[in-house]
């Protein structure tokens, strides 16, 4: 049965991305986040739904350690393995990706 909802991990694509984060070694998790965010932040044209869903999930992972960030954590579909602390460049990249989605086609 497909997942669907309004939270960052309540769709199949984001849930799969979460599983990918959990399956790779911890040393590779930040690179997966960076790739997901960069794919949207650097795009000029149409962003397909799958890339958008993954970028939103990646942005939620970046935001979850901020004050009130627990709203972006999901015990059901979000990553369960440790994510290394993100640097400020991840925050900037996440903001650019989300802004791109909000301003895009």
C-alpha cells in the first residue's frame, strides 16, 4: 500500500530515501543529503515530483536538530540511523532547494 500524507516522509519516494539513508554507512549519509538537495537547488527547469519529495525529506533531516525541529522527525518513515551533524552549508543548500520548489513551476 502506498504512503501518502502531508509530512516530509509520508510518501513512498521519501520513505525510500529514508531507507537509503539508513542502509549506507554513516560516513556516506551527508553526501546523500547533499545530492538530494543539490539536485533541486541547482535545477533551472521543471523539478519532477520524485526529486521534489526527496529534497523536502532531505531538508527535513537538516532541520530536525534545530529548535522545534522534532516536528520534522518521523518515527514511522523517517531515517532511524544516526545522521552526522550538518554544517551551515547544508542549511543554506536546504533553504535554496525549498525556495526553488516554492518558486518553481
